[in-house]
C-alpha cells in the first residue's frame, strides 16, 4: 500500500467517522426527546450540537486536545534540543516544521495532533525530554512526524473531540435524570421504553469508545516503520518504547485523548491477554519492540 493510498483512506475515514458520530449523537438525543415527550425538539438540539462539534473538531481539534492535555507552547530557548532534533527530522521527512508543545509531566510520552502537515503539532512530556537519550527522542519524534505525514493526526484528533463530546453529553443527561424531575415523570411511562432508554444511556458511551478503538492500531505499526525510514535507526525507537513502557502513568490522563499518545498514558497492565489487547488503544509494546528489532 502506497503512502498516497494511506492518506486517501485516512481522509475518507475521517468523513465516515463524522457521519457516524452525527447519526449516533442525534439518535441518542431523539431517544431522550421521546422520553420527555419532545422528540422533535431534542432531535434538532442533537443535530445542532453534533454538527457544531463536528465542524469544530475539524478546524480546532488541535487546540481542544492541547487544552485537554494541559500542554504549553515550547520555547526554542528553553527546549533547544527538542527544536533542533525536530528541525533535522522534518528536513529528512520532507515536512514543514510543526508547532512544538510540552506537557509538564515526569512520565515520558508524546503525541501529534492537527488536521494536516501545515497545521500540525508535536507534543512531548518534560519527562520524555529529560529522561530519554537523544537517539530515543529522535525515534519518538520521527514516529509522530510519520503520523503527520500519513494524516493519522486528522483522524485521531477528530475522534478525540467527538468521543469526548458524546461521553460528556451522556454523563450530563444521566446525572440530570438521576437528580432531576425525571424520576417523578418516569413513573407512568412504559417500562419497556424506560428500560430501552436506560440501556441507551449505558451503551452509547461504550459505542463511542469502540469508535475510538476502531481507529486501526495498525497505524502505530505503520508509524513505527515510517519513523525508522526517517531516522534509519530502529533501535532508537525500540529503546524509547521500552523506557516509556516501564514508566508510571501520566498525571490525570483523559480517556478521550489516550489513543493519541505513542504509548498508553494510563497505568500499564502486568498481564497480556487477547481480551486486554482487543480493548486497548495501542498494540502491545512488546510486539512493537520485537518488530522494530527485526528491521
């Protein structure tokens, strides 16, 4: 598969995800409206919110992701090595220079976001910049630049915003039902519909998470391989992944942005099973390292 076909697939996947999100979000609000005997009003509200969220996620996903993760712009004076390493790698990759951000966190990790190479951001934790060797950092940055070049960032950043919007909406409605007047109103309602509505409240965030997981984990393997083509040093990325895997979790990571990072920002599991891997945002680090060391 050529890089051009990968880019085309990722752009198509972006529009498909947006359509699925609008349908899911609007349908959920229609069910809420049926519960409150105002299906048309809630349908319109759901359509407006989902449409605004979709447009906003396309144009402002990078800003939303950076705000969610608490990232701050990295000055060249303070993070000179970060800048010079990235400048060297973008020349090798044939990409424009992305904006650089940092997260003040002792755990090493990194991600890329934005909608295209001209509007891209590479973000690293202070732990990654302080604890990893230069060759390790080069491997990580090359991996993130590969995401930019393949337009993975467009898909991932939009999913982060849309999933977050849907989860917040369902959580807000759930709390309103629990604490609000809906308990009194629900007494005379059809028990079957009430059960269906409660099921929708439970299953909708799960579906949103599955959409997030549907972003193929193969993109991580592809970015690993593409990054090695830039640095010509597979051991650099392999070594970086080993150190990141052994590090503690990030402080207060968000589930909606977890899939953006080069490695799972949550606490690492000590076991490895098919079920765990199936519901993970990342492929097993051990498998990625093994493949890198066969290159």
